[in-house]
C-alpha cells in the first residue's frame, strides 16, 4: 500500500492512546497460563497481538475475542502445540514463548515472517545448550524441547529484555526456585517491571534481591484475572511529537504513574522546550520552538525513530545514545531512518549506537519513502512530513498494521490528509 501524506492546517485535536501492546502481550500470556477464565478489556487488535492470541490458542487455551476484548480460558499450563506456532513478525511473541514451550520434553516448532527469524536468539541458544536442551534453527523455523530445569540463570543485562521476560513467565511454573542474574548494565528495566506487574495481577510473584538479581520462586500458579489494558505511551509518542512540533494535540487514556519506559517522551519533549501539560484525562502537547538535546534510549528504544525525525526540526544538534538495539528490530531502524530522512534533506549520522541529528532545511522528498517493512518507520515519517508541512508518499505503508492499524485514520482526525490508495 502507498500512503500519500498531504499536510493541512496545523494538526490539532484529541486522540485516545491505543492500548499498550506491551501490556497486552503480557496479559494474554498470563491469562493463557491461568486455570480458569480471564477477561481482558481495552484491547486493540493488531498483527502482533493477534499473533500472541493465536499462539495462546495453539498451546491449549480457549480464546474468544471481540473488537476491544478477549476472553481467555487456560488450563493452568501450556500443552505442547500440535503444529508449528506462527509468531508473525512479533519478537515479543516468539521470545516470551520459547521458555514456556520448553516446560515439557515435547518438541515445539515456531515459525515467523519478515526479519523475525533472523533476529538474534543466542541468549536462549546458549541457555538451552547449558542445560542440554534442544534448540534448532533452520531457515524460518525454530524447534525447541525441554524440560527446562530450575536453577541459576545468568544473562547480559544489555540485550533485549524480552529474554528476561520469557524466563520470568516460565520459571515460576518449575518445581524449584530460580535466580535470574543480569550482568550490568541492565537496560529496558521498565519492561522487566511491566512483566512482573502483569504476573502479580495473575497471582505470580518474583522479587529483586539486588539491582541485578531476581529471585523467582517455583511451584507457583497463575490465577484468572479480569483486567483492562492501559494506554500505550510508545504509540502516543507519535501524536505527542507532532503536537509539540507543529500544533496542539491532546492524547487521552495515558497514565502518568505507568511502568512503561516510554512515558519518558513527555520529559524529553519538555527538555526540548515543548509545552506539555496534563489536561482532560490525558496530556496536551502544544507547538513551541524546540531545542536539540542529549537523549539516552537505554530504557526506551522504541522512541528512537520518531526522535530522529524530531531532531531535524529542533534547533542545533540532537544526540541519541545507547541506540544499538535499533539495528535488530523489524528493520535496521538506524539505517532505515538515515536513508529516508536524507530524502527530506535531513542531516543525520550514526556511529555504532550513537546517532547525531542536526537541524535541517527540509523539502518534499523527490522520490517515494520506503517503509522498510517497519511500522515505527512509517509512523515517524508521517509525523515528519506533517510537522515539516511537506507532502510525501510512503511505499509499504501497510506496515502500520503490525501495531496500530488505525494510525492513518487517527492522523486524519488531527487534520492530516492521507490517501491510502495513492498510485
């Protein structure tokens, strides 16, 4: 799909933040592991969430869904899937499920699409190797078999927190206690805390022994829970940046006291000089002259693409650090954004995990922008075109379906013109 972005008047209006994809993944899996029925409300369907719902069903849970809810009846444990489990392009789905699939001695095969099966899994591969368990990757399939044993697990703290969360889901179901030791620095700690909070709502506990060590008691059981998924700060970042750069946008349904690491977007925008205030059950972001700043992505990597786009319209220089993991997402997000931002006339450079963006005079791209099959690239480029007031065409814009299928409709509510059938 091609999407033509035609900026109109200054973007203005109110949007409700989509439900948190990160919390929804966690709630679905906890519900699937519980013995009984849980009802999840304020749930939004996307390719990633539907992959996790489908995987829960493949592992034996009964799943019923509506437009904004899911009712999940689990049996208290995962049953080995009869056939391959399709994780779509969802890294969370795959990495959360691998340790759960290893709770029995039966082999389980996972499949995926896009870059999913090329994304690193060496943390689990090493862990499975140390326990003498099966871990076989061939093309676009991965087969694992347990049984996983309790014990002392050590892994690097600066790799994806999805590995830590995957172990946190499985270890409480083992017969003995386990410890998770994270070699510092520990990045994305907020995502680990989100996993622990979701588990606590379903009756499963763990605790920090110190800043880098988690104790996970065994012999625990997930219990059913009815819960509403909170608003998503990582998605709210796109209309927030748009409002701060070019208009007056209010995003409702966001909690100020959330565990989500991406809540830092409000603080980053304030530091750049944006007018940010709590208002009307949400947050209001109003246009102000923005100044470049120094940003650490260690705990909020998903903000990287939109902050790179924002940097082109901030006075001076913006430096984004600890961004190396962006190279291992749905695309190499650093390379993808560099390529596309330069089509606007943007000046951006990177070295390793550090990105430098300079204020740049921007123009309408002479050639179509490419999505790189990455939802956050598409949304970031849309925000930049609208904020800069220049038209742009994005090829492969259907990538938004991965996380926010209604993104373009919501942008139109703020005054943008979007032709989703262009060309």
